[in-house]
C-alpha cells in the first residue's frame, strides 16, 4: 500500500477520533461551534445522549480505519484493502447523509478527505 494512501487513511481516522471526542466529552463552546448548535441546547441531557451515541459511531469508524492500517503494515495487506474500502465508504455515506439532513459543510469537512483517500485507494 502506498505511503500516500496510508497517510490519507490515517488523517480520516484521526478526524473521526476528534469528532468522537467533540461529541462524547463535556459540552464546550468549541463543540457548539463545530455542530452549529447553542451551548445551552448542547447541555440538555437528551441532546448529550444523542451526541454521545453519535460519537461512539465515529469512534467505530476510526477504529476500523486504524485496524486496516495495522493490517496493511504488519499483518495482512491483502485483507486491509477491503477493510479500507468498507470504512471509507461508510464515512463517505455518512457525509452524504449528513450533508442532506444537516449541513452541506459536513460534505467538505468529513466527506472530502474520505473521498480523496478512496480515490487514491482505487488507483493504488
């Protein structure tokens, strides 16, 4: 697997770890800005529960991408490719859905890095 692909997959994974951190941790002005929601609303218990669940899912995406990197470097490179395709596809799908239901910004922030990684994946 090429170094460029590894770097792009790592960037997407780190981005999702950061999103997970924003969604699971204590409500902050930074999280409120990132998700375009008032801090007061973000502090509501029901909203906190929804965000924490969403954060967990973003953590799963990051874990899958990191798993694929570990396999590509140390264990089974041939098995890493389908993992990368699957998890990058999940990120792209989530970005498309988020752009449709929430904010077009998601398409660029979350979708563009994953799409770039997937395009490199197709070429490598």
